[in-house]
């Protein structure tokens, strides 16, 4: 097991049980923004986990979702959740992490396509800026013209991530504080990546990765996470 992904392997044991109202609200914000773009789309779901968002893409008439995760346990959950779709190749399981070669390898499987319609990184881009930029550049160049790349990422500011306005306690405060503590400790021990970005830092990353293309903030009701998009 690659020790960089220890937290992903650990989270596979209880991921779905902690997929709370915040996570579902983020999905609602995401799909409200995407609208009809999901219909007939070729999607890459990077860090798909047990396939909750993958399933939501199918429910919104995506043609095919490439479900990417480094954790075999997560992919087994996707297979169980979406067995019929996996058999029909509407969901393709890809055991890998997001890297600069991933998207070109995936595109080679679909040579007749103009590229991907949607690439999603939902809570799965916890890498240093230099590596994040290289991955995002590779992803953006793999989009079809008019395709969209979306990042959903935890806010670096602990005040925004764990608290309401001021230092107001929220129902998720203790969970977010615990999650940040464990993840930060893992990074300091050299056994995991846990780089966080502010809203402006994410936007700047995408602007550098997709020069001259439209980059925008996705409206969201959640202050603990940032949602940003770039177009191919």
C-alpha cells in the first residue's frame, strides 16, 4: 500500500457513513451548476470513493463515467452499488490516482471522442501546488471544447472550514476539527498529502492551468468548501 494514500484507505472503511448533509448539499450545488451538461456526457470522477457522485451522474443521464480511485475497497463498493452500470460499461472502474499521465491514458480508450465533457475532483486534490498545477493542466487539455473541469475542495481557513460566522459552532464543527487534525498529522509524519487552498488560490491555480479560458466560482451554500470551474 502506497503510504501517501493511507487516509484514503482508512476512509474507505467508513466513508459512506460520514457522507452527511454537507456532502449531499455540495452535490446539489454541483449538479445545479452543471445542469444539462451531464446529459450524454463522458465524465471522469477523480477520487470517486464508493460511487455516490458517480451514481448521481448516471441519474442525470451521463453516457459513461470513468470512476477513478486508488483504493481497491472503494472500487469494490462502486461495483456493488452500480453492478448493472458496470456490466453495461456505463461505469468504468479505474484504479489509479490523479496524475499527469492519467487523462491521456483514459483518452486513448476513447479515440473517437473529442475529449471529456466533465472532469471532477471532489475532495481529491490534496497535493502541493506544483503537482496540482501539472495535474490540472493535463486535465484541462483533455477536455473537449466547451467541456468543464470542477474542483470541490475544503477551505484552508480553519475558521471557515469548521465554524459558522465568527466562531459559531455548527453541527459539523467537531467532525471537521477531528478530520483536519488527523489529516494534518498524517502529512507532517510524511504519510499523506493534505494541501488545502483558499477560494482565491484555487481560482488562481485554474487560471494558470487553463490560460485564456473561462474560470469561475460555483455558487454554493457551504462555506466549508470551495467550488470552482474551468472550461476547455
